C-alpha cells in the first residue's frame, strides 16, 4: 500500500512526543472538533509512532529478506527446478503421485485426423509459396551470372610527383577572312586606234623633208 504523502515520519513523531511535555505541558489542543490535553496528545502521538515504527522495521526486514531470496534463487534456483522436472518424469504415468508433489500430469496432445493433417500440410505449403520460403537445397540451386567483367586499374602517384593538372593547349585564333577585290569589267569591244597626227606644213605650203621621208 502506498504511503500517504502527508503522513509523518517516525522522527517527526518522536520530536512531537519529546517537545510537547517540555514546551507545551499546559497547552490544550483543539483539533477537528476534538480537545486534547498535553498528556492526551502525547499518548495519541505515541500510538501512531509505534505503528509507524513497526511498519518501517517490517519494510526494512522485507527488503533484506527479498535481497537474500533473490541471491539464493540466482545461485541454486536452477537445481531446484531440475529436481522438480526429474520427479515429473519419474511419475509421468502416475497422476495421483504427481498430485502429491503438487504437480498435474502433462496433457498428451490429441493426434490429428487424416483430414486435419492433410489440411495442415496444404496450408503450410500455401504459406511457404506465398512467402517465397525456400529450403537449403532450393537456395543452393539459385546462382547468379555475369556477362563480362571490366577491370579498371588504379595508379597511385609516386611521392613528389606533381599532381597539378596539365594546362590545356591555347586555342588557335580564328583565320582572318580575306575578301578578293572585284575583277575589272571585261572590255565590250576593240579599243579604237588613235587618229593620225597631220604633218606640219611649212609656211610656203611645202611639207618638211623629214616628214616626207618618214611617210615615204
């Protein structure tokens, strides 16, 4: 049973019992429509103190007894259970004798009928099929396969080797665009010859000799 949170402790009862005669021996206490003289209050408190002290002592003894029992069970409890199991086997066919040891005979399982056994086997097979359960031989028959294996070598750089990436070559500038000058227009016909220069005429109307020789 849980202890009331307002319940006084044994030490508190002892303090009241010792304090009332010393400091309030002539006092009268009006509590819950009841009147207590100092002596009556001490007697009343002493009764509660005694029951509370007895409970505390019993609780402490129970805790100590529980700890001792748990230790004994941990050390020798398995031996006691084995002795009991041995007796149950010795007198498994003698129900009255087992009752003398406080044991009831074990009930033998009722064998299944042929129909019930067939139904159980069919249900077990259906369950295995639904769950995809496989035995050891069925699991061993399942293997994987591959079509090819690609091996990629991993080269570890030597100590001190530069790990900086090689800069990419500079891109060549685009070629300059060259535009050919426009072609001269073709001549539409033969260039006409220059007209002949007339020979100079002398003042007397006779042509110069050099000019005549040139034209002869």
